[in-house]
C-alpha cells in the first residue's frame, strides 16, 4: 500500500498516512505530515483507550470519511502495532455493546 499525503487524501480509500501527532483528544488526534493536518479517530474511548502523545510519529492505515480519518491500525515509530478494527464490516463496538452510560453503541439497531 502506498502512503498518501494528507492534502490528497479525499481521492483515496483504505490508505496509509504518516506524520507527527500534534494534539490528542481521548482516542482522536491531529496528525500532521507537513502537507496538511488530519483528525484521526481511533474508536470510542469507552471501548478501548489508546495512549498516544503529542510529538509521537505514527503511521495509520484507515479510510477517510466526511469529517475524519477512521483508523484501522496504528503503527508507532518503534514498530508497535495497535489494532483498532477490521478494514471491512462494522467496528467491534457497533455490535450491540453498551458504553458505561448504558447507551447502545452507534450503529446498533
């Protein structure tokens, strides 16, 4: 798979992006590759907490949707891989599990 510059991301699906994390908000973070910035979503923090820090360099496999980049897998600079969700099908947190407030997960019918 080819790495795609953030500024060209809307043209592709199922791609790798790489850069430095500039800000972290729970399981979402801003990734900057020098051509642009991107909001990456690593799933709900009530399902699983991802510990990333500003300044960290990562490569993310995922897909761009209307407002952010949904991560499937995050690879840290040291080679550690964080599996978020499968590339196809619904995410594991959409299968009827409930968050700590007792609400159904998004996408559950």
